[in-house]
C-alpha cells in the first residue's frame, strides 16, 4: 500500500523534502534533519554552515519557521561521516541565525543518534556511560551518554571556553541603573534578575518577560557599543536571561533566556547554563568541581559542573559540563510545494 508521501510525490514530483526526527530536551524542541539538506558526508561543519547560509537558507526557514515550526523551534542539519565509526557533524539553526553551539540541541541530537542506532556503543556498554562526540562549527563537542539496556537516559556535553566578560551598568526605559552580567558559551548571554521585569519565571508570564527583554536588550546594545573599539568591537548580545529563585528542590538557580527574535527556551538552556557557571566561578560564587543545578521555565533541570579552568581569546574561562535528558517526539517528512507562496516559512 502506498503511503501518503508516495501519493503526494507521484502527483507532484517537484516537491522538495526534508526527512526529520523531532525531540525535546527538558521541554525545548530539536528537529534533526537526516536528509534533504544536500550536505555531503564528511563536510566540515563550519563550511557546511556557510553553504546553508549562502545557498540553501530555505533548509533553515522550512525546518524552523511556521507553518511547520514556530519562533522557538530549533533545527540541526546532520552531516553523515564518510566512514563507519567516524563522528557525525552538525549545523545548528534557529529562527534568526546559525549559532556556533547549542546545548539542548546537542543533547537532543545525541539522543536521536543513539535511539535511531546511528551511533552504537560496544555490546559491553549497553548500560552505563558511553563517550563519543559531535563535530560542530564551534569544534568537537565531547559527549557522555548514560545508557540503560541500550536506551539513552541522559547526555552530558562539555563546552571548552565559557567565560565571563564583565558587568555593565544600564538604565532600560529610564529606570534606575542596574548591573547586567555578560558571558559567552557558544552564544552571548546577559543575565538580569527577573524582579527588573516586575514578574516571575513562570510559563504564564512569558509574554511579559519577552516584552520586558526588549528595552533591556536595547539599553545593553548602546552600553556595549561604547565599551568596544575599532580593533575590538563589542559583542552583540541577543539573549537576555531572566534569573530568579528556583522552585525545584534540587536547583540552585532558575532562568529563562529570551532571544532577539522573541523566542524563549523552555529548558534551562545548556549554553546559558555554561555561561552562568562561568560567571559564578569568575565572581567566586561557584568552585571548580562544584555541582550547579539550573531550573528552566517548565521546572525541568540541567545538572552542570565547571570541570576545570581554561582560557579563551585572552579571557579566563572554564570547561563546563552540562547534563540533561531528551525524548523523541515525532519523525516524518517536511514538504515544500513550489507553488506555495509561503512554502519556505514565515514568522507571525
């Protein structure tokens, strides 16, 4: 019996398609594109990213945006290895850009590879820890999966080079000046207490938190521009991270990142957790080797630890490890009808 996809393709062979597997990592979605992106096996992830950005941005917009996704969807173009046993590569994509790194998507991709059997541990390691890696535009990311009878229960990734840039005084919307902590972990993050938004970190308040991030982002951009120079331009910080007290009994902090496109992270955010740990270590509020548990918008948690000190671009940094869990939620084929005026995606 022909499937619906077979019938559609027989009637309209001009359809473009992407084969995908969806998952969520502690609530945050990841869409892994297995095929259709046109990337050759073994392609360097940085080169693959430039190919997608310059020639095939439709892969990003189709997989992330409406009507097949939404403002907070995140997709990953999977690059197959050239030989069996070599590591997979990835290109990260969201509603606005191609990030160097994404923690929740790393966990989601690793879980997808293990659950599909595309990465297989030795037969004597079907339970317990199993180490492998992913090639990303930010370099190789070391992974440690926790397996139980061959099923993936959790994944930890290590990011080398998370660092605290500094605290910057801003006065959004003419309010009293306040200090914003800025740190890097594959993306730039600005940490600010949620009390500034006159709100709390709860799903019901997300509209208010998104709106309140706009003047903070604008004020920070103006402040950062003053701190830069022609030789060392200031970073563009798109992610405003509201921080507050946790509700989960195991957590030390709670946060929700808001991106420049208005998307938000349902999970505690893997790279934001790395950046938060780098900030706390720099301020003497967290020790190397000390466990840090971060809670997200939905009450789910990531467990992190600063593994050791490092340097990045002249800054004192840390190697940060973050562990979380992901679950497969769907698999299928995304179709693009060439006659559809909105077929390559939109944001509303």
